[in-house]
C-alpha cells in the first residue's frame, strides 16, 4: 500500500530543520477506503473538554518488548477494518523502517515504533519541538479533501518557538503526510480548529520512532 520508493528517494528539507512533505504515499482508492473506515469517534476516550479526544494506540513496540499491555488507550488491531490492519502492519514493517532510515540517514534498526490514531480537535496546542526520546514523527492525514486553511487544524512548521514564525502550513487533507526529525529547534504547532464541522473530521495517524535506550531507562525508574 505505502509508496516506500517515494520515502526512500525523497529529499529531506534542511531548513528550518529536517522535515519533508508528501502527497503520494497511498493510492487514491485506498485513501478513500481508509478515510471511510477510520475508527468511529465513540472508541476515542473523551477528555474533559467537549469534543477533545485523545489518540488511541494501535501498535507499541516498546510494550511488545517489555510484555506490558496495560495502556488504557490501546485499541486492538482486530478492531480495525482490513485496510487499516494492512496499513498498520506496513507502518511497523522492516521495509518501512529501512525506507525512513534511508530518507533521514538515521540508524533506526534498534529503535522502538509506536502508532497512534486520532480525531483530535487541538483547542490548545502551542509551539513545541517534541520531547527528548522522540527521534522522529511521521504524520499521515485523512481529512476532507476540501479542507480550508481558515478551518484551522493545520500543521505549522515554525522558524522558532514563536507562533507567528510560520515557515510553512500543511492542511490535513486526505493523503498529505509530513515527517519531522526531532531536534532542539524542530518547532511546530497545530492551529486551533475554528470549525465544529472540521473538528469532527480531522483524522490522522502518528508514527513515532523512540530512542530505545531512553525508553528502557525510563522503564527502570
């Protein structure tokens, strides 16, 4: 399903940090099926804020390694549609890992992968560069194809920690995708969703590579 050649042969941006945009990783037919069978909002635990639901975890290599299945927001792969099961399997495959490694030049062979699905309405987010221990993040969006900038919910690549320092803005339209390599200056933000209609429709997958040593040390504390 995934166009791994596009990832492997991509040219990662170096400014303002390492990141890359894609819009050709999944065929159109499968994009439509993935969007139509995205897990319903009812399976996402409700937070205190109205319509603000956290992500569900569909794969966690760290938990597989330590044998811990106590994460309350874990959603079994069997609960996903067949097309989603295929995508999740591909996103933690060795060939996907190798493609990301070739793109970024990073050694990812021993690092842990986690995969999250979310329908978040980012009411308050704020600029951030991701926490230490995260090596890189890969976001895949499945929102409406007519998503408008004024609706909010856009990923903003920032020049620095200031919210107004927007270098580029990515709409969460079906089929768009961004990889961000974490660094001290990998500042980014998600603009607040201003449309109630849009907030129910901001669908995305987040794949994260974590530093193995960091997670294992935290587990021992």
